[in-house]
């Protein structure tokens, strides 16, 4: 299978799971329990932490060492660049985090709903990149079955965490007073950037193949920025934050098991 097609399928599955999660907006009439929302956010954080390590940083180190380079150089350099990329987006792109009153980024006269959706859309960019790069790496290894299984495991893990993530977007939008259909649409569209960036990084990896270790670490750094900057703090707001902690642990275990069992 062509890496672009495989990446499109993998990120398309993740996008579909975001849509399914957003559809929960039609099931909840009132406000979602804060504990449930913390579990959703914590689970997404745990999956992304495990994926950053097992599916991105470790392969980046292995690829660099196979090319005769010190493994830590592209791993650390790419990781730092990924952080810088998300930090720049955070500082420049107008957006509003759920539960916040004041927008971040450059000033803009956009609607509150648009700013809310942009905040989550920004977080889905590194997830699409991660899945796309995993399939690109498998293609560079001649479609090796182990590499393909690892890429499929990553796509499955990201898809699983996108379900609660889609719900964590759509349900608060509904609570903002947005009609259920629009909240569902916005929650679903927040994941549309994943197939786009998944295919783009496959194209980039094919052109600049020697930079694959840097690209893998770049995606890991971007994902970890999202986890530390947004997901974990939001999962621990208010009382009984141990529910968010358990969500993180559960997400980490699920992604670790998927990567080790299928890799």
C-alpha cells in the first residue's frame, strides 16, 4: 500500500473517531460531569505521552543510529523544534481555551465559537503528523510488517483517544449555548486537520528522507507541548483531580500495550 494512502486511511480513522466522540453531544442534555470530562482529557494526555515515546522518539533514535549518527542529536533537536512550533502557534494564532474568558494569541475580532474551535484544532496538528510519519517510516523500510504494525497501532491509539477528545470539544461548546448540531459539526471539524497534516508530512518525508529522525522527534515535541500546556492542566482543574490522573495512567497503558503488542 502506498504510504500516502495508508496515512490517509490511518488519519481518516482518527478523524472518524473524533466525529463519533463529538456525536455524544446528542446524548447529553445537561452539563457533562466534570469528573468525566477530566477523565476524557487525562486519557488523551496519557495516549499522547506514550505515543511520543514509543512511536516517535525511540524510532527517531533508532533511525539516526542506523544512519551512523548519535541518536540523541536529532531526537533532542527535533523535539525542541516541535515545542517551538507549537509555542509559536500558541503565541500567534488567536484562540480561546475551554473554560477561559480571555483569548490568547494575536488579537482578532473573531467569534468566541471560532476561537474555541481553533484552540482544539491546533492540538490535532501533531497527532496527524505523528500518524503520517509512522506510515512514511514503514514505507522507507520497504513496507516491513513490524513497521506497518507499529504505524497501525499508533493510528489505533490516536483514534481511541480522539473519541473522548471529540466529546471534550463538542460537549463544552453545547454548554456555551451553541445548538447541538453546530456543536457536533465544530467538534468533528476540529479533527479534520489530522488527515491534511498526515498526508503533508508523508510527502515531505519522501522528499527529505534523511530528516526522518528529526521529523519524528518534531512530532513528539509538538505532542508533548500540547499535553503539558493544555491537557494535563485542564484534566486537573477543580476538586478530585485524581480522576484526571487515573485517566492519564489509563491512556498511557492503553497506548503502551498497543505499541508493544502490535509493534
